[in-house]
C-alpha cells in the first residue's frame, strides 16, 4: 500500500542531504513524498539546534502537529536531526504525540522504527552516538532534472568552538571513502548534474584520521570527472585551510571562484575566547592568498555578535574586518548560549539591546558591500548555470554564476539548449542580478 510522507528540513545543507537519504529510504518502503502536510500519512521533521531560536522554532512545529495527528487515525510523526540528538527523551516527554525520535547517527535504522510504529504503535527514541555511517550507502533522492546538488564527504567535528553544539550532536569527524564519493558524483554526472557542493562540518579535515587522501587530492580527483563543470565546498575552517587547497583555486578551472570562510569575530581576544585557533592577521593572510590565486574570488562568512566579554572595541574590530575583506555576503547572528558548551559558563554576554544594535550595524554594512559587489557586475558578461525558470517572469530563466551570484535573465530559448548560458548583466538588485542572454 502506498503511503505519503512530508519532510520539513530545518537548518544546514547537511540536513538537506540527510533528508534526501531519508526520502530514498522511505521510497523503498512505498512512501511517496507529497508537498503538503494534509496529504501525508507520515510527517518527518529533520531538525536543527545550532541556536536557541532554531530549537524554539522546531518545538513550535512539533506542537502544531497535535491537531494534524488527531485528524486521522494511523498518522505518524518522526523527529530527527540535531535537536533530536541533543534532546532525545526530552522531546518524548514534552510531545507524547511524537512516535519516533532518531538522532544523527540513526538514519539507517529509520525503516525499522517506522514499521514498529505502523504495526505495533510502538514509540521509539534512538539517539545512540554509534558512529554508524550505513546511511552513506544510501544515495540521496535527487529531483529529476537537477543540475546542481550536494554531496556529503564527511560528518562530525572535533574543533569544540566554545559556542558550538555541533561536536556534541554530530559526533567526531568521520570521512567517507574517496572511492565512494567519486562513484556517487560520477553517477550524478550521468544524470545530468553539472555542479556539486561538497559538504562537511570541516571539509579541510577530510581524510586526516582514516588514512584517506587529503582534501586537496580529493578535489583533484573530482575535477577529473567528465560532465562535472563546477565544484564548491562548505564549510571551511580558516585554521585548517592549507596552502595546497588554496593553490588549487589558481589551478583548477572547475573549482568555483567562491569560498565560505567563517571568521565569527574580528577581535583576537574574542577569537581566542571562542576557541577558533587563529588570529585576525592569520585569517586575512589566507584571504590575500586566495585572492592572489583567483583575483575574482567571492567571499562569504559568518559573524557572531554579543559573545561573552565582547566590548564595543572588540566589535569595532569586526567592522574593520568587514571593511578590509568586503564580503559578497554574510550570515550574522546574535550569540545564543547552548547548554553543554564552554561559552554557556561564561559571564559578560552583551545585553539584548547591545546585541541587537551590533547585529543591525553588521547587516547595514553588509548590505552596502553586497550592493557594491553586485553593481560592479553591470556591463559584464557572465556564465550562468541554469537551474530553473525564473519566478519573476515565465520567459526568463534563473541560475548562478561561478561566484554564486543569483541571476534572472531573458533567454533566447526557455527550456531548450545548453544548461550554461552567457548573460550580459544590465541591472543589480539588492541580492541578485538581471540581464539578457547574448
């Protein structure tokens, strides 16, 4: 009997890939994905706990499902991901209407949990940190016609930054075998995928423990796969970004001229308190080295404002880094204490008003820098990988440049011809470009 599943994914790209694997697993159980909750027999929330706000959002979503479950007999609710790993039994206590709670290492066991819930109405909490990587053998569901997708190359983190819960919910670093990664990407190429985004909590640590090839060699191997024209990776820890990887930006044309390089703060004192393992000077030296290899490279980053002990002078140093690098875009957040992390024991976090004010200054300045970066593209011809029709106009297409700039453009032919189009940029918006195919 065919049943229907609705998956809601919270948080990072790693969760998105995990949701793709879950869809593939459920497909083998005759579950078909549906676009709305009301059509579903099973609702699965793949959760995030990186910040307190993210946890509140998930608990709110779980609470809202009480009525949905009562509406029809036999409906099931499953909660997975990082919040499930962190909270476990607490979710079952707070939300007795949830049937299954499974952690980040228990994805491969999900079919058995669902069968138990279907047949015996048995509630299950499975959050053992086992190091189980059997889910890597499951190829994630990829929509028909997708030209860009994500590929997990490792999981876990061992940096233990003072503010971060990830090492506790994702476990220690484990790298996938290189041969398995290459085989998956070769299969994606055969399906028409042109761009891959390599995922890991710290991709620069790939292979260091298992005796696998180092990250820069993995990039070389992937660049040799026919049909794969673009390679990206995320996330890159500045401390572990090594010279061989930096030099590849000047050597491999397929390696996109864009890197996400989180700095978090511009003050050495705060960076030390965060446990980041680098100084502002060392970080900026790597920015300079990357620009030397690829002058047009685009940078994005993460900032945390209001970390315990951050003074106005510390914050001004963050602004100085923004002015120096002039990021193409950034992700900025107010410090959020997470139970179990080292920073949760620290005093002196900025007040809510101070944190709000500092965050606003970061956002305003970044809007200026983003606008400048986009306006500099006007009059240039860029290569765009077409992803889908533009939501703005049925006669237009949408795609991204190698620098990850979003582009909506008028096309000579819609849905016909090469996936890569040459586009003359004639307008810059707040977060995207517009143009016409040439």
